[in-house]
C-alpha cells in the first residue's frame, strides 16, 4: 500500500512523544492526503477517506475505519513468546485503523488458577507459595529487558503479604478472593505496556480498569458493572486522548467502597465490550486460540469449520448451551450499541475470524449455524393428574423453583405434565432433594442425572425441516431422544440425550448439516 495514504504507527508514535506533525487549514495531515483530523468532543479522530482493500481482519473496502478494542485471553498471553505475537497484532491493528487500539488483557496463562490455588494452600496448609506466578512474570521481564524490581516486585510483595494474612487469619472471603486473583491481570498489563514502550517505541501505558472508570456493585466473585461506569469510561478516554496505547486490565473493577471486585465468567470480554460501548468503538476484537466461532467443538468433530458470522441472538444461544463463545452477559454492551464483535485467533491472526452482528442474511444452503453440547444436566419429569385442567398448575410448579432459586435450562409442557432440564453444577444435591419433596406435594416427579443437551442454532424459518432431518438422522443411528424443545426466538432446537450418546449425536448431526 502507498505509504502516503495513511498515518503510520511511527508517525502516530512520533506525535505522541512530542514530535511535530503539521496539519493544514483543511484539516489534513501535511503530506498525507487520506488522513483528515477532525475534532470530536476534544478527541482527534482520523477519518480514512481513501478506499482500503480487504485486509487481514476481514474489513471490507471503502469503509470508515475507527478505533477498535483488542482483548486477549490467557492462552494468548502465556509467556514472552506469546506476548511478542500479541505485540505484532497490536502494531498490525494500528496500521490498519490508523489509530492506537485499546488493549484489554486477561491474566497471563494459568495465573488465575494458580492464584486461587495459592490462596487455598495458604488457608488449608499454611503455605505461602507464589513461585509459579513470580517465575512467569520474571521470565517475561527478563526476556524483554525490563526492570522487574521496579515493575512487578511491588505487586508480588503485596501478594505475599495477602497470602500471609490468609495463612494467619485462616480466612479467605469472597472479597479476599477477588483481591487475590486481581494480581494476575494487574501484572500482565504492566509487563505488556512496559515492553511496548521500551522495545517497540510505542506510547503504551498500563491502567487498572477501576482507574479507567469501572464501578461495580459489591457482589464479590460476580460483580455487576454500574450504569454510571459508561460515562466515567468515556470521560477517561476523552481526557486521555488518542495518542496513548491504553493497556487495561480485564475482569476487575471496584465497588463504591474502593474494594476490588471481579466480574465473573466472561469478565474480560465484558470489560472489552463495555469500553467499546463507552467510546463507541467501531469493533471489539476478542482474540482467542481458535479461528473464530466453530460449527461445533473440534475435540468432538475434527472437521469443525469456522462460522463467518452470527447474530447476537445466535451467539447467546450457543454460549448458553455449551459452545466456547462470548458469554451472553459480555455481549450486552455491544448489543445495546450495535457494535460488531469479532472473534479471532491470536495464533493465526490473518484468518478473518467470526463476526457477531446485530443481524445477518440467513442462507438456505446452510440452515444450521452451529451445534453445541451442554453436558451433565438433569432431566426432570413432573406429571400431575390431581390438577387436570387447573390453570394454576404451571404457576405452582414455578413458584417452587423460584423459592429454591433454581433456574431452568429447557422446558416442554402439556396440560398436566412438564419436562425440563437443570444444570447439575448449579443445582446441589441437597437443593434437588428439597425441591423434589416440595414438587411431590402437587405432582409425581422424577429426576434423571447424566443427560446432555445437544443444540442446533439454526435458521428459524427452516425449523420444521431441520427438526425432521435431525430426528431422522438420530433415529437411524439408534440414538434415543428423551426430550425436544425449541426456544421462543426459534433460533435454537434442543435434544436431550444420555451423556454417553452426546458425542455420537454431534458427529451424526454435523455430517447431516455440514457434510462429511
């Protein structure tokens, strides 16, 4: 591409470091005809007006490119080798969009699990050991020529002190766990920002999410971001301006009392989409270790193929029923602001990945988008003859579920019977016991363990055809369907099967709808 058609990374870095960059009266950077600088609430926004060919991210031609959010998970940050690959992606994204991205990082590799394990050892064994976390941080610092005594030792000292407190107090509260695991993200952003600044000559700076504006409630281990956070985050980035590569911790925030909290499952993805919504980013990129969203679990079907695009609704259905996709909660900020989310592979950055969009054109040739599996669910059959024709039967049943705070995955009903599934992990044995006792006051009830839900996320206009083909294929292969349910949005058709038959069912259905 002609070097005169865009403001390069080097030019942006030069201006961020105080180098001169003249802008003529028309608002164009001198000598670079395609990069216009306009004011937007105090920010400099570069509008690309020259056609740009399709690039490695799959961005189409002749579009306005703007700031993006790049989120990297733990597997993309496992060690210094992986951090170098992330560096290449950050630089590539800067060249493609003519702006520095906002980079959101998880903890490096398995650091979160190691921190939790260290907390449990301090609590139960009286052992304070963070050697694995320290070794990973030191390896990265040494590899990049960074001063580990200044950069990471202050955090590691605080971590040692926290574990000593757990050891002597014999207490590890949810609040303590949140503080404990926060060290993973806080270490990773400091190392990455220091590396970019020292070795890549980029104006990178590390930020903890709570300093960026993430305010949460006090529900430790699963905190919710408060609505006022969006304005706080927008103001922060307005004041920061476009000339800093912001490296932000995912997964964490602070409550109104200043206590560190974590955002629960999908928390780093939620951090990225929340920032995207706050600054109205053109795209949120979630970098994982697979080529986007796949047609099914590649560990079950090696022939699984990447899905080019899905809607928010399809992605939410897939995630809920077992697919490794963004958690539905993490997609909410993007959904509300109609921001594209792109799932990409940090190990294969030139692959276009999968776009998650507000809507997309459905294809008659591929009526099924993906097949997912949720394992180890319970099948509950509730049958009553005592309330035959009584309008209050369903109300009574769900009143009991509400009293025990048990949520239902799938449901199929008739006038006097209900079949539904429960998540075995979320529903303890004692809860099931009392739930069964209460249900049997109004109906005959049976609980069956060891079931799986195999879900087809599909074109709702073809649901009858899909259901027929799927049921016939399963029957021909001797797989017994124990329950069928279709979601209200008609995007999801679910079959309940024995755990032992789930993998075979996925293989059979993948052959039917995606070919051998």
